[in-house]
C-alpha cells in the first residue's frame, strides 16, 4: 500500500525528471497489485496503529522535513513563497493547498545556492518571468548545486548576484512586494563545517527589484511525536525514528527509512532504504508465526 499526499519526486521539475517515466512505473506497480491510497495525511488521516491493524508489516518513508524560513523583515508579505510550493503549483494535477502564483512578466528573486534554488530559477523562466535572479551569500565556486545546473540556468537567461545576503523585503504603500534589500558579504574564517564563513560589509546595502521572492534555503529535520501518530516508536535525539541494520524500528513489523530516519536527505537515499526494507520485510514475514496471506 502506498499512502501519500504529495511525493518528493513531484517537486522535481519536468526538465530534470520526465514525469511520464515515473507515471509508467506507478502504472506498472498498480498492475502488479500495489494499491495507492492518495490524500492520506500520516498522523492525521492515518495513524500507525491503524496501519498495524490492517497490515502485518509497515514501512514508513515519508517526506518528513520543513523548509527553512527566510527570517528577515517583510518575509510575511504576499509574494514570498517557499521553493517547493513554487515548483509544485504548475506541475501537479492533484488539488493541493497552494497559493496562487503567477510570475508571468514579473521579476523573480531566488535566495539560495542549492539544486532547489536553481530549479526555481529555471522554472521561473519557463513560467514566463521577465527576470529570474539568484542571490547567494558566497562565491559561485561555493554553491552546493551542480556546476552544470548553473551553466544551464545562465544559458536560459537567469542571472546571479554572489556575495550578497538578504536583510529585508520591501513593499509599497499598498503592501505589495517591491524589492529584496541585500548587503554585500566578504569571506570570513573557516567555520566548523570546513567552509569559509562570511561577514557583511557595513554600508554596502542595495536593493534588487522584485515582484516575487522565493527562499530556497534547504530543509530542517521535522521531529516525530506521539501526536503525529507514531507513539511507541523509539526516537533519536532530534526526533527521528531509530532503526536497526534491517531498517526495523523498535516496534516489531514496523520499518522506516528516508527523511523520517535521516533527516532531510536526497530522494535516492529513500529509494535505497526502501529496497533494503523490502528485503527485510520479506524475511520478517517468512519468519513470522503466520507467514501466509501477508500484505
């Protein structure tokens, strides 16, 4: 059984992942007997106890993360939209609770330097944006995204402003977003991660005209709790589900992987965990007291 709201792959733009390929795989799984129950919110519409009552084994592999907010004055203005909702709003046929976003003829500023930020830049161009600008606080060579992604974005018309950090979002008298205010940065000492830190240059503030601002600052781990329907499952110090070498949780027959175990992680890591869990679930069901008729 698959129980999903909106899968992580759906936020990957079609110019990077042909969604028809994924749909063909979904169709194949359905032909093999897999049942997809869509629109189910884990912890709200569907609890772990309900799943355990219906199935002999459960695998939890949820897109369990929260976007890092842009914590500057004006971040609450209309026209500030997180990266994933922006990417989803035009490429998902399912009804989602997303704001109306129309960037046609508008100036879009993306804050961040990862792959998701580049996806937003390139998607904005395809959605008809007049300008698509990336603001990143470090040098181009320090961007965590792939170099090919940057080259593609530039070829498609995106522009980059490096060594700049956002400090405020500006609006007019009608409370409409008008610009992103930024400040120039310069290299600082090496930080705990081994990367050069940065510091701001006093008096170097400037404004970038914008109609839409898209923070693409990565994700933080989202802790599980009893209120999320996972009571009884052992959690680690940040609230992620603890699993053993077989992907099994502290509850027999309940397996887990992906973000809910590791924190924000690439989609392929979830695929790896799922394959490992599938093998272990098969072994678990074979060794259970009632090996026949398992689901």
